[in-house]
């Protein structure tokens, strides 16, 4: 496809300074999101998914975090080199994020109306917008996420809302500024499965209506399969496989991706899912070469010493594994 990317992340590297040294969390992340595209990012907890998204938005606490290399290009401009005023515009109109814990995302001492109003006000570069207009936009935002009695909710505090309602408020806050790219970080993690389904369907419908680009971070492969166009698989701070969603599920090629697929419980029977032996490596002293090699059933000697390049194995299907070296 020749469409220029909306977002392009190149060789992003992030370390965290801790007592024992540096946690080498992101080890050269590369990903692309096109305008109007819905992209999934999957991987085990602790693999660096949220760190990647926070680095894109420049909201990682520095220190202890240090972005030691790479580029984050949004519409061709490097976010890592933006001045504070440019970052304000980026977060106001360019990129919004729905965090996975709505309880932590909302300030308990301010009403929903105050917090939603601040987001709308912040999205205007000059900060000048009529209070009446802000309230109208806030009401409209709550209506769009199917919250009943928005007038009452604007004067309510987060503790007065259920978990599902709080997550809908967070979605309303993220979409109220009409962003070009929405990052949804496990938007249903803290909710029961029925509410998760409602939240994900709502989010999907809203972004389709607005043609908004999306990065969906999730552990639920079924959700990725249903709502995304392409998928990136992350392991220990690096992208190990990427492909169109249908292609990836039909033919996963990286051993870790296959392990993830095999770990999904099957309702049709067949026993307990096997899972993937081992655990994510210690980032203070990560493995040399391919970071997955200590857990890989197909490990070769080269995997232990040299980080694999990315091999093209099909149309827009890429795998960082020496099994596919031609």
C-alpha cells in the first residue's frame, strides 16, 4: 500500500534507571499505523506494550525512563523532538489514549464535568472557549458513549459511577477532541466480560463512524481478530511478527505467536491449553541475540548470539526469526 503512514515508530529504545542498573525494556520497536486503520498490539503482560504507547505520547516519567534511541513520526514530524507547545497540540487534536484502569485515570476530587471540560478546553490551542460551549460538547460526548442522564453525570464524582460508566467517560474524554489516532490500552481489563463486550463494541462503532485510526492493546486474541485490520506481536520489548489480521490467525509463523494461539482455551474441548514454558526475561540482563531463544522450541546457535533481522514471508507479513532466513 502506498498510503503514507499516520504514525511510524522506528527502532524505539527505552531504558529505565533502577537501583541495580538499567532495565532495557524496549529494544528497537518498529510499527506503522495508516490513516483510518485499526491495529492490534498483543503480547504477555510486561512485554512493553504500554511503555511503547506512553513513549509515543511522551508521557513516560523522565527519569527514571530514558528514550535512548529511535524516532516517533506523527504525520512526518518526530514527536521525540517536539517542543512543549507542539506536544500540547499533538495531545489535544492528534493522539488520545484510553487507559486500562478508569479508576486511576479519573481524579476522584473533581466532577466528571470538570474533568471532561478541561480536556475540551485543552484541545483548543489558545485555551479560549466559551463555558457554555464546553458544557454542550461535554454533554454530547457523554451521549455518544450511550450514558443515560448526562446532565446528572456531569455533576457527579467518579466514585458515584460504576466501573463500566467510568470507562465510558474515559472513552468520551478521549474522543471529545476528535483525535486522528486513538490508543486504547486494555479498555475492558477491569470490567466483567459482558461490560467488556459493550465497551469494545462501542469503541469500535465510534472509531468506524469517525474513520479514526486505532491502536488496540489487548491480551484477548478474539477481540483482535474481530476488530483490527493488522496485528503486531510483541515479545520482551521488540516486535517479533506483524501481518494482516486474517493472515496472522491463518498462518502464525513466529514460535511465540504460535504459543499465544495455542494458549487460548477452546470451548470445544481438547484439554487444558499448554501455554508457553518459561517467562519474560529479566530486563536488567536480557538474553543476547533473540530475546525469545531461552523459551523457543526451535532455537538455533545463531539465535543465542545475533538479534534476527526482519524477514518478509508474505504480503505485508514480517517475522523476526532465523527460521525464515532464505
